[in-house]
């Protein structure tokens, strides 16, 4: 490869903060999907303020690994699966993609089911019919709306998460005690506490977010005719890498702040009343109603619907990107259905299967547990491969990641490896 100079930078038109946000913000918000809400509610109800520290601990780790995924996409002009296909053995790629597809489909099922149940709580009716409607709405958004118009819709949908910030301010919170236990938590090596910490880490650092953010960087390249991958247009590097940094920091901060408030809501209402066994997000909403009032209940339930509408397209889309890149199919939400039939068929199949799972005898809680297990196991090799790609000059050219980003990325990878090991050790306890 010929050396690429990055000494001269082309000035880029300054954009507002909102204009600089995109893939990172959506990835961060999608992390707080209905399944994540269930996890955060469960650990908040079970352990009160003693688990709040995790939201701050995971923040730099998420920033590190998501920045790496975004940079791989923007620098190379290819998604993660396409890069793995070009530089690593097929068995590794196929194994990762199959596990990702299975985990995402189960997650879609859980999220759509939670959305249907939440809407039923709010207005009555049939949760199953609502699940079908949400599945159809998600498909319409992805298949029939061009990416330049669809991307802003996803950004606006992230605002649904503010419902969980608002919920805290309609209940009484002992802020001094919350701050003290967040900064100086009493840690434990008991199996149930370790499982709770593992659940939080497994929920916040998810493989589908890696694939989504990298692929969305590529989508934004395709949507802007004057932009190219940084390997081909190094003059744009400074502006684009700064945008990625801002986007990812804001997106992950948003994600973790919302997770903090969900755990806090469960802790300050459910835990203090002795309600510690919460299995789903809708159970959390139901338990919240008599303790915090109708308004808090409505905010919490509406948030489940709003975050689900954001997360389901991200789950289905990330699976489609991974499969399509594996088999060299035409890719992109900016293309029409007939131009990228294979890509869109994965989106459709994953979503339909997710809806269908809600009509089977499969226990959604157990299914979600297995999805978390698969996500945790597959996250580690993906993160290792991402970090190895990000430091290779033959892949990243002069844009290999900095020492600071290496430290953050490898720290996140190491923590996830420990989390998976802890999950396996505490399995069945």
C-alpha cells in the first residue's frame, strides 16, 4: 500500500452538536432497549443503590470499544463483517455471524413482546396484536424509508429514553445517600451480586452495537456523495475522527445516564419496599404504579415502547449487515428493496421470527437469558478481532488507533472476558 499523508486537512463546514450526532447516539440509545430496561430494573430492585456504580464504570469501556468499531467503518469504508472476511479465516466469521443472528433474533422477540405488553398496560387490548403491529412498523421504517430520511428518525427516537430521566423526578429520591453509595459502594463476592454485575456488563457491551455503529459510518459515507473512506480521503480525517469522538462520547454517556436512572428508579421505589424479584420491564412498570403513581407508571411504560421502536431496527439491521457482508451481497438502508434483496430479507426474516417467537411456548425470560449468554460469549472474540484490526497498518493505514484508545479497548475486552468467566463460574448458583 502506498503511504498516505494526513498532514493537510480540508476544512469541513462546522455542524451543530445535534448535526454531529448519529451512529454513536443511536447505538448508545439502542443499548437501553426493553431487554436492557428489564435487566436494569431487576438489578436496581434486587440490590438498590449498591449497583449504581456500574453505570459509571462501564462508560469509558463502552466509549473505547465503540470508538474502535466506528473508526474501522469510517477509515476502511467497510463494516466489521466485511473486514473480518478480508483478513481472517472463514470459520471465525461464520461462527460469529451465526451466533450474532441467533442472539439478535431472540432479543428482537423479547423487545417486541415487551413493547406489546407495555402498550397493553397503557391502553388495554391484545399484547399479541400490538407485537405484530410493532413488527410491521419496524419493517416499514427500514425497508421503505430511504436512509437519508430514516437516519434522522432514529435520532429523534433516542429522545424516548428521556422518559426514564423524567421518571426519577416524579418520585422522592434521597440524593445524598444515592451519591454516597454510588461513589463508595459496598461490593460483594456473593454469587447473586456477581451475577447482577455480569448482567449489567453483558447488557451494556453488546456485539450488535459494534456491527451497527461500524456499518452506520459506512452508510453515512454512501449517503454523502462528496465523502469517502478516510483511507481514500485522508484530508477529511481530523474533522471526521473528531465527529466520531463527540458522537460516541455523547451516545455512550446518554446510554449510561439512562441506565443509571432506570436502576435508581427501581431502587428508590421497588427495592425500598422489599420488591426485589422483577423479571421483565413490564413487571417493573406494574410494580411501579402503586408506589410512584400513575404518571411515573405511564412514563416508564411509554419509554419501553419508544426504546423498542429504536432498538428493533438496530438489532435486525446489525444482523443484516453482518450476514450480507459475509456473503458479499449489496448492502444498505439507502438502497431500495430490489437493489439489496438479500440484505432486506435478513431484516424481514429476523423481525418476523422475533414476532413469531412471542406466539410459541418458549419462555421469553429463559430465551433472553440464553441470548445474553450468547452475546457475552461472542463479544469477547469480536472485541479481540476488532482490536487486532484497529492496530494493523495494512488495514487502517496511518489511522491505527492511539495508545490511549488501545488501553481503553483492551481494558474493555479484558473486562468482558472476566465477565464471561464469572458468568460461567456462577452458572447454576
